[in-house]
């Protein structure tokens, strides 16, 4: 064995400075967080809002959050699992779903703040790059900064789907077109057609058609949900346009039904570990001894018999 | 070779971070707000080199007279010769914290106002001034298990 030196001595542990809990969990980038939260000191207590976008394996979370000393406060939130309410039942983590979630969270906050009439945003999703502009003699647009967390900001990423949805929803989020799908690095131009294709699920529809022509089995496996609901490739764009309209119509959140305190208590009591009484423990011990003695006696008898036979 | 007088000379320990508290600064430092007239303590944070106060002001307390994007202006009184000079320094947020000397006073003012209100309603007389610790009252000390011990000096004995 090669020569190894013991590193984790007691001295090592007593000198070790643990990183912050959220850094240990690998969930928060404090370098970015410090810059997102800090407010201009001459703006005193006015809150600084950020659009937090996080992707899980099956869901998208978009929240408008402001930070206080006691903790962060969420002004409004939208999840991809709410999209079935508006007609989007499949592909809840794709680019188009991300756009819908961004749109939903934007309309929700504006409705909450009473700004939804003043700032309609882009009603027909056309894929052009535009920032929400201030209305003359009226309140300025609601401003939020995009918080991607630890996500890699590559061109065409779904986080920018949420960004586009929220921006088209009427929130002012300073950004530029460099990371949208359809942006060409060489010519430094955004192709509005590609972007609008992504917003309306065109990329999914194309793949659906290609698979249906080339590989039937894979098509049936990948698009099982769509086939079951009889959704054709050309119907996908309509699903998304209808959903956008439905979202603009009624973005208000519907709180889910929660069980009562008693029901929750009853649920958790099922998993509670009850301790055995002294009598039960002694009984268990006696039973175990008896079974061991029994097998020991049987083994002894067997050995005696074998010896006798031999 | 003499003793050098660089800007940060002699600050090896004063500006160093505490044991096992290096690295990221807790974000509440950035969330606090400072208004003109607040009393603040200056404590230099070695992790942030911009907007650091000079070592003289480390540990001093002053009043905020200006607030900018990421700094505050603080008025400190410095003894130079036989007089105080008013000094105005610009310090970043990371090196400042609210002074608790003010906290006790403000709390007491609120409490007194409440007690005065209460007493006025009841029609009682209220004593609001703070009293220093008064001499102890007359009391009996029991000798049960507490016998008095007589102390006397011991004669000196030489030990070699």
C-alpha cells in the first residue's frame, strides 16, 4: 500500500469552517445572491424584486421574490403543474410551457398590484424582441430581475422561455435577445420566426411529425400522452395560443384543498414508532431464547444421531 | 531602518476576519437601511477592501450625514492636539453597523411615554427618572451553617 498521511485528524475538524448551509446543499450562489438582493441605500426600504426561475425534473417554478432581514417574501408564484387548468396537459417542462409559466406569473403579479390594465404586454406572441416600456403619465412598469440560480445560461435555454413569457406578460425585466432560441452568433441577429415557433410548441410539433414518419414505435412511446388525447402535430400551436388567452383572461391563483389539522395529525401518527413495554420486551427475549434452545437441542440430537450412525 | 507608517500599518489583527468566519459576508449587512441621523459603529471588514475606513476610525461611533448607493457618510469627532475636529468619512455598508447605544434610549422613551399615559388615565403620580443602585436596606443575616470566621494576620516565618 502506498504511503498515506491521515488528513482528517481532530485538529482538522476543529479548524474547519463549514460553508453556509445553502452552499453545502449546493442550492444558492451567494456571489450572485448578494448582487441581486442589495438595494441602492438611498432607496432605503423600497423592495427589490427578482424573478426566480427553477426547474425540477417534472415541474417549473417561477416566483417574484423580495428579500427582507427576516427572510425572503414571495409576492406571486406560478408552477407548471397549474397549466392543465389552462389546457396544457402534456410537455409541462418544455420551452413553450416555460413561456406559459412566465406569462402566468407576470399576469398574476400585475393583477395583484392592479397594473394589469395599464400593462398588457405583448398579447400576440410573435417572437420579436421587445422590453416593456413605461406608459406616459401613469405608473412605471413593475421591475424584476431574472434570477437563474445555478442554471447554465446557454442560448435557447428554457429559463429564457420564462423570461420571455414574463416580459411579454407586462413585467419590465432588463435583458437582451442574445440567449433566445433563434439568435445567430455570427450575424448577431434574432430570428423572430424561430422564437415564435418555440413559443407555440413548433419544435415539438416538428419532432412529432418526423418521428411519426420515420420511427413509429418510438413515436408511440415518446408521444404516448398526445396520442391518447388525440392531439395532432398541427393542433399543438392552437393549444398554446388558447392557453395564453385563457391565462390572460383569469390568472388568479386557485389555492389547493388542504387537510385539516386533525387529518394531518392522524396521518403522521400512523408512522410514529411506539416503544414496547417492559413485559413485551421480556416476552420477546424469552421467545428468542426458546427458539435458539429448541434448534440447539435439535442440532445436538442430529449430531448425536449422526455420531450414532457413524 | 525605522518603523513604517503605511495606510494600513499595524492592522494585522484589527482588519483580519474572525476565526472560522472567513469568506462570504452574511447578507443581512446588505439588507439593513441607514438614514441620516442614525448612530453607527465603524468596524472594518477585511473581506471587503473597497470603501474601508482608515485604521483610526475602527471602533469609533458617529452619525450618518449622507447616504449613497453602497456607502454612508459618517461624522466622527477626532481629538487633534487640544481640540476636537469634525471628520467626515465615506464608508461602505460592510464596515458599518447600527449602534446599540441608541437602542436603549429609544426603548426607554417609548416605555416612559406608555407609563405616563397609563398614570394619567389612572390619575396616579409616576416616577420616570432612572435611579442608580441605592445602598442595601437593613436586613438580618442568619448564622445557621454560616458561622462568622475571625481573620488575623500570621506571624512571618522564613522558608528556604
